[in-house]
C-alpha cells in the first residue's frame, strides 16, 4: 500500500477523542439517510453517526507499523467501549480486528484528572481565566519505550488538554449535525467543517513527515505547523486560518484513497442526493426507530 511516510519504527501514539471528532450521536430529522447510504450508522448504547472518512483514517493508521492508536473520550466507558469496538470492527477487516481487539486502549471519564495547583496557574496564565474542568492527561498513555513527545491527542477542545501538553494537541474544530444541514444554504462556509476528517488526516501525515525530515518529536512538528509567534514574540497563538487551508484536506483525502479509491469530499450535491432521495416504508420506520432509541437513552443515561 502506498504510504505518505516511510515506515521506520513503531513510535507514534495517536489518541482520538470521539464526539464531534469522529462521530455525533444526534442528527436532525431527515439527516440519517446521508449516514445510512454510506454505512456510517453504528450502535453503541444508542445510534452514532460516523463522519465520512473516519473509518478510512482508522484503517490507514492501523496499517502503519509505526503508529499505535488509542481513544480518550470524557464520555462514560459503558458507551465509549462499545462505540470504539463497533468503529474498529467496521473500519478493519475481520482478520485485522481479531488481531488487535484485545489490546485496544480506551480511556474514559474516570481517566480524566483534576488540575494540580501548578496546572491551575499554568491554565490561568495561558487562557487569562481559569476554567475548572477534568482534563485528559496523556502522561500514562505512552507504553514501554514510547515517549510523551511522540503522543498526539486529536480533540475538538483546547481546554481538554493540560497546558503543559498543548504541543501534543492536534486541534480540530468540532463538526455537528447542523453543519451538514447548513450545506443547503451556505455550502462555502460549511464544506471545510463537514470534511474535517480529511484535515485531521492531512495535518497528521504532514506532521509525521516533518518530524522525520527535521528529526524532531511529532508534538514539536505539530506545534510548529499549528501555532505562530505573536508580534511581541512572547506568546504562541493557534493559527485559526489553518482550519481552512485546502492543502491539508487534499493531502488527507488523497492519502486515504489508498484505503478506498473512490473516497470523495462531502459536498452540497452529495449531501442533498442522500437526504432528498425517496425512502421506502422500511427505511422510514428504521429512521424513526433511530430517533426513538436516542430519546429513550437520553431519559436514562446521558453519554456526556
Ligand atoms: Mg469531543
């Protein structure tokens, strides 16, 4: 399989947040056909809708010898575990899944930590005000011989990570159901948002490549791509404009075509073709059932 980076050693830890990065658990009425047509509805306590490209990204990373994939969501383990396994099962071949299923590391709400006094101070300094929250400390994720500096958390919230681990954060702005729906009226503003998976893939591959070419840690490579020095040269700032740099989306899509050659960006046209198509009576009942399942689960258990 063609690969954008040469396989030298197994060293990178890629940690995925789940909600609004790989999937959502709520869609608007009429949106489910878009996900059903692409085989992207998975059951994990309630229906979850996987973003197009996410399965291909998972499959690609699992085939790279130098990468170990883990998951860290502040949701509860009783939802996270079936969700991750459903996602892996549908992304990998049966043979691949059987081989890795025992070793999958899934970190959940009980693994998030309170800030120490020093971490509180760091946070206030960095963000101006303190925001109390349990955070995802990546310290315990690297296993024998792996390093924290080559560990990356892909997450949609800057405040989920410790300030001291900001270099380890691949930030991706969250994608929600409403962004898909907005393709109807504002395709230009939303086309990047509904294709964030390709951005994540492209940015990750670019950072891995940079870390090799410049012989620096993956976290440092990511930091140099995502952040810039402000004019006063004292503080680093996230480059907001990076989220609309086409280069990363294209690199991600082209790379993931190694897994699925006909993979395409989600467009207004492809969205409307699914949500506007006629539905059979069975489908109508199925879509109604998805909404009923979610409603029921919300009454007894909130995943977040
Ligand atoms: Mg999230």
